[in-house]
């Protein structure tokens, strides 16, 4: 249904009258939501983390985030995307989560987010810290240093990453570990 609606909205757009073009998008979105229970614009984003090799873990994290922590589904979806990218970067999912330290997370951040502002890094770190809190809630032993990672952009501007750069206020800034 998602693909059909997208096809209709994009490929047949020129054949619609102006009033039809104006109304077909919202009407299609409402119909999609009534049929699936999901918001049309979020559907594709939601499917991405549901097809990852870590699908079950991410679905549990989503449920924990929305039902236990009571964060909005949009925020939970964003966190799932951040966590999905992190988990996909690991060669294997560890049986012992305590082997991952704050230094490992810093290395990941310095490698993957080398071209984003330090202020944006805080959002990703929040997602990672929430994920490790979730693991702790589920009974896994985690390294407590992960929960102490800095969240503020000022702290991340001070963190040195080896041979990487990031953009700060439009300027490329080099830093090293």
C-alpha cells in the first residue's frame, strides 16, 4: 500500500486537477493510517530498523522507550535509528556488553560523526546512553563509563579524536586523541 500511494502521488501528480492535488496527499495519509495504524510519513523510516539484523533488540528498546520511559514514538524511532547504526557498526553483538567502554563509544563517534556539529553529537550520545540503560534494565552488565559520556556540545568540542575532523560553525576543525 505504501508503494502504491507513493507511486500515485509522484508519478500521476500531473494528471490531477489542482484541487485534487491539494487533497489527495492528506486523504491518502489518513487512509494509510486507518488501514495500518501507522503515520504514512513515518512508515518508511520505521521499516529501516525493522529489517536490520538487530530487529528484535531494537523492537524491545522501542517498547521500553515508549512504554516504560514514556518518550514519544518519534523520539523513540530516532533513537532506534541511532542505535541501529551503532549496532550495525559492530562486527558481532557482544554477549558481554561490559566490554564496550566509553572509549569505544568515543572512537565510534569520532569515526562516524566526524562531519557533524558537536551540538548534534549530544543527541546521538543520549540515544546510546539510553540504550545502555535499557540493557542494564534488561539485566545485562554494562561498563558504567558509557553512562558518563558527556552530552553537551562544549564537552564534545573538547574531546580529541585521532585523525578526524568535524564542522563547527561552518569551519572544519581538526582534532586528535
